[in-house]
C-alpha cells in the first residue's frame, strides 16, 4: 500500500479557536491516503495537543503539530528601547521568519499541498508560495466578513491555486466583500462535530460533571479579546436565578477567569473540555457568541440558543450571522450592549415551547459536511503534486550575512542554555510543546524531526532572535 501523502494545514492566530478548529475538522475527516500535519500561529495549540495526548481527541491520534509564534507573540522584548520599537513595529523581521518556517516544514514533511485557514494572506505566506512553485497553496476563506472590510486582503487571492469557502447558516445575510466573488469552491458548512464520536446525553453530562437530572444551560460568551463578555454572562446568570432557579449553569472557564467572575459565580466551570462539541447533548439551551464554529456546532447539535454577537471582532460579521440564524427561526438574538434584550432573550429561551421551536428549525438546517468535502478536494490536488525538494543543507534559509548591519530589534536569547546575553531567556528548540505558552521563547519542532531540520530551524530563528 502506498504511503499517505503529507499535506500541511496552516492556521493564523485569529481570535479564539475558529481557524484552528476548522483545520482539525479537516484533519479528522482526511481519507487514509492523506497525512495531515498541522502548523498553527494560535496560542491555543497546546490545548489541542493536550487533548490529543490525554485521549480526548482519539480521532486525531498521531496528528503531528508544530507551533509558530505570531508576530505579536510573547517573545518580543519587554523593556528598553527595543521593546518600544517592537511595539511600534511588531512584525519586524517576522514575515521572512514565517516564510522560512513554511519552506522548511514543507521540505521536512514532504508536504504535497499547503492549506491556509485565515483572513489575511501574510506576506511571508505569499513569499513561501513563490519559492515553492510546484506545491499547491489553498486558501480556506470563510465568508460573512463585515461590510467594507478586507479589500486589500482579497487582492492576494490569485496567489493561491484554489480557494475553498465553507458554507454559513446565515449566508443570506452576508454583506461582505467575498459574497459576489466567483473565485471559490463553495462547500457545506464545517463543524468539528461531523468528525467526532459524539456523546449521548448521559455520557455528556458525566463527562462534564453535570447533574444528570436538572436542566442545563451553557454560557459560552467567546474570548472577549476585543470587547466585554462578562456583562452578558452576568445578565444571563441573573435571569436564570430569577426565572428558573432549578436550572444548572455551565460556563466555559476561560471566559470567567479573564473577566472577573471566577469561582464566586454559582456555576459549573468547564475545564479541559476541548472539544466541547462532543458533549453538547448535555445541554437544554445555550447563550453563546456568534462565531462561526460556535453557531454551527450548537445549531448542528440542535441546542436551542440565544446568540449574543460580538460587535468588534476583526473581519467576522457576528451580528449578521446571528440575525441570519434568527431569520431561519433557528436561534434567538440579542445585542450585548442591550441589557433589556439580553434578559428578555434568556427569559424566552427558558420557555419549553420556545426551545421546541428552535430545535425543530435547527433540525431542518443542511448537514455540516464541509470538512469531508474540503478533505476530498485536498486529496485531488495533492495527488497531482510533485514531492518538494528536501532540506539538503538548508541553503537559503535564515537571514543573510549582511542583515547584521541592520538595526537590531530582535529578542536577545541564549540558545539551549549556551548563555551569551546577560539576563536573556533561553530559547528552546524542542519537539515538546509546553502545556502553556509563556514568556520563555519556544521554537517548536514537529515530532520526528531530523537533525537537518533542527539545524535549519536554528538558522531560521535568527530572523527574530539574537544569540
């Protein structure tokens, strides 16, 4: 039997875990003749790696991953003139670093294709594509961009050999610049639940530590990276306690921890539950942000949901998505800046008749089969692609000699304990991804890395680290 063809799945950092989870859905849906390798700029990658390691994602057992810091990662200098300059110019030398990271990983894994899930095709990504002319590059570009956003990004669509656009339950409300374009293969919506073995109600409640006999409400208000998410949580909790005090409430714990509710709230904190999509049968209702993944997972599981859209989350038109789902009768919607609407929405959600109507509308939605469709498209493209050139001696990777004459804003480090700078953190080149990404810089190597790859990566690191 021939060896499966490696394909490289790349994600931007984004807000939350949307890009990362979609790529995981594609990886879990890949046929046996593909070998997905995941490279992510997301600081949430350790969450995924931990879930795989502890057996919470058996569908992705053996998935090789590699973390690449984004241009705003914690390894930037924190003090002095260099820190001030890097705050003003955060991507300093990051684009060639990212370009060479991609080039090196394609060579190391023998990837026949690169799939990028993100809104912005970075310059480093485009330059990597130019240096790998025989390797197909595919853009996973979801719709529902906020009106008027992203014209510059779309000028780079021609860099890619193929564009995939996952479907959206609220596509009729799409007001973004991608709506009228004809450059994409449109596929069904993507939900990681389509690739998982799902829990039934009893299994889900046991897995999440919920009372098996009481009604359960899920509060999942999003990341709050760009706006307040604590207020909707507090409003929902107050309404439940007033209207239906017998209900138990579960809240995704990162939102609580970051927004000051903590263990003082009388709720079940959901920790280490990724992917929560496996256990959504536990819930009788949900109050959720209106991100792509949350909407398609919850409505796909027929969970009656009040959507509280983020209003300032980059390119994503969460308000349009929430209103589109409401147009179909599949969800309720309330703006986060309207406390009266929030309380009224939760009150309606707690009524049995409302929940029955919402669940029935969700049952009529199209199945989220987009991950399998994407994997099939990748297989066809990869099958016709040649193997990339190997690493060789890594010629052309890393900065040229003359670069040392430029202003040096790079982070000073000591490489693997060879201390060369006073008080400099140690840069670790390692195949072991830490459970949490902190201030110590990490150059993460894909599992099974060759000695040549390690040497090449040490050269590439010199774009952004001074040793």
